[in-house]
């Protein structure tokens, strides 16, 4: 069997189920913008179908979908250079997901730690969608034959499942049709932690707004949250091994590094020996300079609801030009009568 050469293509998505925050920006949006200028076709998506695996208020879901779109654009994503759309406008995602539901094995799904974490002890009352959504995630990626996916550490398992599904499909049908997608993991702040507890990930679901920097926060709010971020009484070390038992200090150094496109080692060369009373104002100034323009532009875009909807519709149309032929070929391979067009 001849090995297929796939077009280098990136796919990734963000759930529009909560407030966009600094962790989303550093772990996802900033990386998406950086990859846009590289040698890939780039496809980015608001995964609104994933969001409804748990209950969402319809009006809030619409608002958050538009807000995430505004966040993508305000962060520097160009809808003319990248494809930007919301998942539910491209039906090929769910159509391919059904094929993958029939390829994936129950045991694979039962090993997914995110289902265990989200369903907790009440797994029997969790939605079937929450259990099966890794197959939809695989379809999100493979309906574009995406070769690369930027992921955080907490999504690596789902990408491994995507790879397993692609391999099993290809094996079962004797084809080399779906690529075995590669993860893109990196950046100085792959996990941005809670500003009040450095052992916990920054989250939009935390009841305290002071634990995170929202991408809609203005300059005053950003500076205030950094000033009030939890620290310890010791000076900053000059080497990263000095941060190993200091989660809050490590988090703030990593945030500074990611915002300034430096490594943590480079930051500590500059600030080692400084007390937090001196370092926090430096971090606040940097964060405001990088993030406040994004929040200002997001607010402007959110006032142009019709324009956001136009961008999403146009992006969905572009996405379907890639997805529809791949789905049709999948149907032909599987043996669906009438799948072949033309």
C-alpha cells in the first residue's frame, strides 16, 4: 500500500462554554496565531457541539460562541488567512463522528480520564454525548485530514484516541486514508495555573473571578489581579530548579515568560533575586501591554454581532469545501450506496 502524502494542515478548537481567560490565550490562541504564519493550512473552530455535552443556556451559548470568535480575531487570527467557524455549521463533523463511533471500542472510551473527571461518581446520569465526545473530537480533526493539532497536556489522551481511530479505520478497510495526526505540544506556559492556588489550573468555572485573568478584563482589572496574586515571602531564584517547590512563583514566572516570548530560564536571569514587590509591577505592566488591546478589540467586535456571524458563516463554507469530499470518500470506503457524487 502506497503511503499517502497529506497536506500539512492544523486543526484545533475551543469550547464556547465559559469565559476566555489567560490560560486559553497562552495555551491556545497565541499558539494558533503563531502557527498561522507557518507552512500549514490552519483551521480553527468554536466547538459548540462539544459544549452541549453538559447543559448550556441557549442564549449564553450563542453569546460565548461569538465571544470566542471575537477572541480569536482580537488575538491576531486573520479569517482570510485561516479558516474560522463554529462546529455546528459544518454537518460533516457529526456525520463522520457516527462512522468513528462504530470504529472506536467501548474500552477505549472507558479509559478517557476526562469523562471520569467530569462525570464523577454520578457517571450513570452523565449524557451519552459526554461519554462519546472523543469520537466527535476525532471527527473534528480527521474530517480535514489534519496532520497536526496543538494540544495541552490534558488533551493528549484524546489525540491518542484520534490516532487509534485513524489507524483502525485504515487497517479495517485496507486503505491509507486518514493521517495519524501529530500533537504539537510546547510553549513556556503549557498550563497556566490559578492566581490564588498555583497547584490548580486556571479555570473559567472557578467561583472567584480573582483566580483568573479574563480576556475581557480591562487594564485596571488585569493589574489588580496580578497585584493580588498569591506569592511567597522569598526572593525569586536565579535558576528554574529553585521554583520546584514554589507553585505560585513558578506560575507567575511562566506567565511572564510566555507573554514575553522568553523561556523561564531567561526570565530568571533577568529577575533572579528580586522580591515579588518588584516583580509583580513588571508582570502587571507586561500583561496590560499584551492583553488590554485584545480585550478592547474584543469589546468592539462584540458590538458587531452581524459581522461575527458573517465571518463564521464564510468560514463554515470554506471548511465544507475540505470536509465534504473527505466525508464522501469515507462513505465510499465504508460501502454506503449513493455516496459517490457526480
